[in-house]
C-alpha cells in the first residue's frame, strides 16, 4: 500500500518524492494508530514480535529520509517500483 500511496501522492498533491514519502508516512501512522490500539486491547498479538518490528520501524524511519535524500531520484523511483513488483509477485505465489 505504501508504494501505491507514494505514486498517488506524486501524481496528485506532492511532486517531490521525499516530501511525498514523508506525507505517506504521516498518513500511514495516523491510519495505523487506532487499529493497533484496538488490536492490542481485544485481539491476539504476538508480543515477542512487537519489539523487533518496532525497533526496525524506528531505525528505518530515522535513517530512511537521510538515505532517500542522498540517492538520486531516478534510482530511488526504480528501486521503489522494483520492490513493489517483487512484493506483488511474492504475494501472488504465496497466497
């Protein structure tokens, strides 16, 4: 959903990739907070996976913008598209 969201933001509201990515991150955090809280309160949570996932997300969130600013736009766009394609193929064959 993140890659599609970046594409939509780039085409509609924010033409600068780094700012579109930042906006996507803010929107996804806002969209994920309520379900996460509800899931933690009433759902089944694998708590042993919460800390590694949280730490990875925090580190990625901290170093991601720095890396994105230093990588040429074309390389970043191709990398994002490639990751989306790989994920789509993987999901096609595993689900």
